[in-house]
C-alpha cells in the first residue's frame, strides 16, 4: 500500500506533536506510552516514520505556505498578492526585508522545522533498540529519517544561517533546553556526511515497488539533494559528483511534455527524483492548501504568490514554458459542467496581474475543500541537469559540457506544445484561443559555448524560467551573491532593500522568543 503522509494514530500525536508545539507542552501522553517505550516494534517504527513524512509533506501548520513565501515571494519572481497589504502583512515584511524578530512567518518556519527534526531524531534514536525481521529494512528506516532531518536542516540554514544543530531526541524549542547556534560551515559538513552515508542504505528507484513506495526517499533522491546542498555552499566538485551519480544511473529522464509535470497529480513521472504526495483521503486531509493559496481571488482562491512582470519578461520569444508558469485575467479553463471558467486577477492592491500556473488546478481537478490533491517535485531531473551544468561551468570552466546539459533542458522546451492542454476547448486551436498568452512559432536557439560569462548568464536564465514558482529562486539569488541578488530583486519590485543589504540577504532574523529562551546562547543575525 502506498505510503500516506498522515499521522496515523492519536498516540503518535500525543507523543510527537504534544512534545513540540508550545500550546501542547503541558499535555501528558495518553496511557502509558512515552518516548522511552514507543515505538517498540517494527510496525510502530513505520507509523512514527510516517509521522516524519507528514511534516515533509508540509502538513505542519503553514509550513507549505512558508516555503513559497521565502523561496518565491522574497525573490524577484513574485509578489505576496492577497486582498491588500494587510492580508498576511508579515509575508510582505519578509519580502521587503523589513521583518522584525517576532515576525509570524519567521517564527513559524523555525518552530515547524524543528518539530520535524524532533520527530526524525525520535525515530533515529529508537530504531537501534528494536528487533527487525529484516536488517536492511531497519537500515532503510533509519536512512529515511536521517534524510528527512537533513531536509529540515537545509531549509533552516538557507533561511536563518547559523542554527542550533540537534542530533538527538530532545524537545526543542523549550525553555530548559539550550542549544547555541552552529556555524553554517558546520551545518554544511553535517549535511554532507549525512547525505553521503544515508544514501548507501536507501534503495534505488528501480529497486522499489512504485505503486507502494512512490514518494519515499531513494538513493538517488538523497544524492540529488546532496548536489543541491553542495551547490548552495559553492562546492562545485562535490555537487558535480553527486549530480552525475543521478544522471549516470540511467533511471531518470525529462518528461517529454513540460506541462505534464504539473497536470497529473497522481502521475509517476520519470523526471521526479524527489516528490511529495498530497492526496485527499476521503476529505479527511493529507492534501495541500497551496492550490487555493495561489489561485486568483476572482476564482475562489486566496490570491497569493503572484508572479512579477520581470519574471514574465525573462521568457524568450517562442518558449511555451510561459503557458505553464503563469495564468492571467480572461484565461479560460474547463468547469465540471462543460462551460469555461474565466480567470479574474483584478482587484489587487499590488502585483502585475499574474498567478502561478504550476499549482493551478482547473475546477475539474479541485476538491470541495480548500485542501486539494497535488504533488510537489522537491527535485526533478531538469534541476539535476542544470545543477550538473553549473558545477562543471563554475568548477571546471568546461563550457561545452555545461552547454550540453543546458541544451537538454532547452530541447524539451523546444518540443513542448505551444498550447495549454488543460485550457478550455477540444482542439489545439481552441485551447490556444482560450489562453490570453500566445506563444509564437519562433524556436528556442541552441546555446553555444562562446565564453564563460555568456554561458553563466544563460544558465542562470535557464534555471529561472525552467524552475520558476517552485520555491527555489531566492536561494539561487543568495548563492550567486548579494550584489547580484540586490540588483535583481530591487529591479523587479521597484524598492530599495533597507539597511545593510548584504546582511539582509544573507539571513533572516532569528525568532526573538528563541533568543530569550536561550538566555543569550542564541544571538541575533546582524542587520536585524
């Protein structure tokens, strides 16, 4: 049975969640269950591991939303959106780099991420004491928990810089537990060691039962994530090796049609290296709020995460990926009753009139609830190809090799249909007419290896248009340098980052409540 990202029982909640959330700190575990005697069997370990996956699947309160607010809204790719500036104002404060240390977004992302780490640490600590019928399965469970912990830590270090590194199951944050911040270099080495080691105990994609285990971490999923970690820290040789391991496995490929990556939430794509499943289980949860969060207010959504004109302008003439990146007013999509639903993106206090197409669900795919079925590809193969291209460019100055792998991604874009397959209509002509954005017959050029700066500029442009609105952009800008990030963000949004922009772009503020709890062991980031 395919793994479900839900918390499987009340006693798991009593142990995991009540130990982590401030509002639950005074509650006791149900019955006699506690951290010393649960989990105690192989089956119980699977249940608690599933609770770890539930946090990875972004079921923690607003953790999924926060990922897009930091990754997209803080970048040059999107505005906050919403009804007005007073609709989630703390998100705007992050986007314009004026957040304070009690900012709701800053506090929530820190807390929820450490809750996920606590869950993983609990599994990692308990499993060695439990008898398994299969030692390889035991190693796999530990490796999965270690991967999920690494995922949470990488999210944290990209947002806050130096952070407390906790590798044992203690409740954090909590008043009587004090952990100072570990420098980013230490977090990096921890992640490198973890991901290299745990990958050895994970099955490869071709060794799992796809129908049962799709969505669980695999060996090459961990290595792809390692490539992302190494690239973020500027370690090009290590990033190249990790990305090449994924490419050389021969188990992944580009989806022939770019749009199919986002049209089919249950579709098992050869391009998916790491994927989060969100399935609406009989209306009881396990689905995602993101499609509602990002859909236009005029069509029943909340109207957040609105792409900028600057992003739209980045697409070359004839690039069909623009159709699958944005929607705009008067676009037509199919309703269940066979009539068209016209998009309405008007009435916003700010923004350029766009919404994300990648998480847009036509009415035929929406549930009656705010949460909906949609999968998120944490790492897809196109990203692996571009990471490899960047690593060989910046590490080896191998222009021809970099261009080869950038062109693989451009080749797929070149062969993608120039109409939206989910737009209203039954023919290509009708579907083309149903989208306001028309893609010309121009063909994307083949990138030539002329000089390093030209290839670097082309690579950065390709990452932006290929991976737009997938909550990666801000971290790309960060690793390409504060001056580069400042110029791109300020140009796109028409403001000046206040204060010392290098400090503001390096890390967001540490929550004040955690500084206070630590008695000064945790210090604030400079510039905040």
